[in-house]
């Protein structure tokens, strides 16, 4: 399983998102390395189709689902409906991990 967290420098939500991801991995009993990738400039954001910091991808898929977004930038990201809107919801991370496991077993 390939797990990535993409972020921008000084992102205030990055540490909490990383902690939430690690908690989800432990709860799902998944042992996989996490690649942490600093998105440093607009060219890199465009190349990575970066939707904002923090972004978590599992096996190349954004845990929030794919979008038709055509604009990518070095910026913050918000997740709707959360107490901490810059941190992906725990259930979103858990669901993405379970879907990745099912996909690998097929």
C-alpha cells in the first residue's frame, strides 16, 4: 500500500492530519510507510495535481475523492463539516484505507 501526505511549508493542519493518519493505520492494523511530500512551488503543485495542504493519498487516490478541479496551487485545504476544517475527518481516512485493502485483495 502506498500512502502519501502532501503538504505546504508551515501548514498548521499538517501535524494533526499526520497524527490522524497514523492513528487510522494503527486502528486498521496496517503497517505501511507514509511518504511525506513537501509541495514547494506552483509548478510542483500543478504536476502533482495538489488540491491543498494537507492532502492524503492512498495508492494514488485522494481520500476525499477525485474532483474535476483544474486549478492547483500551494495553498491550504479545507474539509467540510469538521471541527478542525483543515484536517481530514477520521472516518474519511478509515474508509479510504478499507477501500484500498479491498482493492488489493481483488
